[in-house]
C-alpha cells in the first residue's frame, strides 16, 4: 500500500539578534518547525557585558531572546525573561545567568544552548554565528577607532559609512553555515544595522554562504533611522549596507513598510532624531534584487515598562507587525520561486 504523501516543511534561517530577530522568530515559528536563528555574538552591554567581563563567557543576551522567541513553554519563557531588580543580581536576566552557568559547567557554549533549547521546548534551533569570543571594532578613514558594540551603538559616524571587523578574527560556526546552505529562505532581520547585523554579516564565510546558497534571501528593512548612524538612509541605502557588510551582493528581495506612522508618533521620534525610512523607486534602478512594499506596521501601539520583559521599553514604539511580516515573507518566497521556475 502506498504511503501517504507528507509535505516537506519549509526551512528558514534568520540572521540578526535582539528585538528584530525576536519579533520575526515569534511569528515565523507558526509557519514551520524547521527554523534556525543565527545570532550575532558581539553584544557587550548590560547584563551580558557584565557576565562577559567578570566570567569570560560568550554573550548570552541575544541568544536568550531567540530561545525565548522559539519556545512553546510560556512559564519557562517568563522564567528566562525574569530580570532581577535588586541585590547583587540587579539588572541580570535569569536566562543570561542560566546560559552562563551551562557554559561554565560544560565548557562549551554551543552545548549549553542545546540544553537550554531542550528546557525551553524550542521549535527549531538557535545557533551562535560564531563561537569565537569577539569584540566588534569600528574604524573610519580619519583613523578613528571605536571598540565594543555598546560603545559603537551610540557613536556618531558623522555621515560616514565606516569599516567593521571582529577581534580576534572570528571562526564561523559550521552549524550556522550549514543552516544557510540548506535553507529555503534566509531572512536578514530588522534591527540595529551596525549593532545587531554587522557583527553577524562580517563573520568570515557568512557572506560567501549567502552568495552560494540556493535559498531566497530576503532583507526586512527597518522602520526608522538611527540618529548619528543612519540619518537620511532610505530603503535602498539600508539594503546597500547589508550587502556591503556581507562583502558583496546576495539579496533577492527587500521587504519594506509602506504605511506612515501617525504624525504625533513621528513627532515623538523626531525629537530623538529618528525618522521614518523612505522608499524611492528610482534608487532601485539596476539593482539585482526586487523591492516589495506592504503595510508592515503593528496596528496597536506597544508600551511596556515591565522590568521582567527584556524586550520592553519605557517609551512607545513604532514596530513591525510580526504576523504580517511573516506572512509577507512566505508570500514573497512563493512568488520568487514561481518566477524562477517559470
């Protein structure tokens, strides 16, 4: 008797870290269990920075957020997100401490992440983009050099597009490379261009894997600019920087938002120097990738000052609607594949 046909699940790899990856992973896991979160490993701020400095461990913060995003266990998610608000542990998230303890116990950060994935009931896998203990370094043509993701995150580039490197030179995680090579879709998540994405894209071997994979490569563009770093950037500028950081063209598509936030909300952001990312059609003439626009804004305003929520902020946020973005990614993949096969 013939076996029933079972469709193969789509394989998705998401590159990034922090809130951008958290948002996408939370929704993409509803489309497939074959999902890999590839996480930048240069974070050195907050709880993560303290643990790195005091214990010499790899940065757990962004890995924790991705684990939580892919977890199907609400109570354990809350536990990993719990942040102490007093005593010597003030400011530390429990999940950061847990991952640090696992690394110390096993002597292997990757093994610790695997064990944490089992505890959290993670759908898919979370892979550090590198297992080298690296520091992000920025330099420009005037000889200025800034060390550390935390310091770089608030540095004013003065309109320049500086160079970035990792010290010591990073070794790519073979499992991260394999996830890119075997994926059907690779998504470059929105987030801090130079804080979250640069430390992942500049790891040796990542750009080559992105160019050689048969996956559809989609970049989800940011909603607002970052003062001092991406002032005046339009959608094409963001996409150009993504490819520059990866050392060459690789994108198939850029997904961008078409909906304008309210004037009142943008006025609030403008006071901090943040502006809506604009789309200019003529900027995409001659590009090897397509630009696809959609209303990607969340319909409700999100405001949460809970110290137990590491993704929360005390200010109102303009944010992506994770479900809408995930659906748009799947639809864009189907459309590109159909055109390729036509």
